[in-house]
C-alpha cells in the first residue's frame, strides 16, 4: 500500500490482534523499520507507527506486508484502519469571534 501526502509527519493506525503479522514501513523510499502488529488481545485503532519529524512538503509512505509473524501469532494478517497526516506548520486558532447584524 502506498500513500502520497503533504505534511510534516504521519501516523499509521490499525487493529492489532493475536493473528497479526509484520510490515515494513518506508517513507520516501527509506526503510523506517519493521512493525509487528501482534498483540495478545484485540486492540482497535492502535497507533502502530508514527513519524513526526519530516521536513514540510510532499512525502510517500509505503507499507510492505512481509508475510512474517512472531512465534506467538497464529497468522500474518494485517489490518489498516487509517493514516493520520500531521502538519506542524499549521497554526491553531486562538479564538472565535461571533457577531450578528441587527436589522
């Protein structure tokens, strides 16, 4: 799976469980290491990878399913729920002003 995004970071969110395997994460073609998505029980919406120090701009993340697992896992299944794109260059609002036009 490959996703091109604009930002300064990204999080990979999915379900870990007793039948999950391993993936390799690459950003801009460079390996970020192997992630083991195994857990002894179901954990939904788990953040199993995060990279928050990218330079601002366009990046590509690739998830490679390795068809590998740790001994405790019963399978090599991978379940991806979402990517969360991060952008530290954005400025959060400091307040809200509400006005009305009386007639």
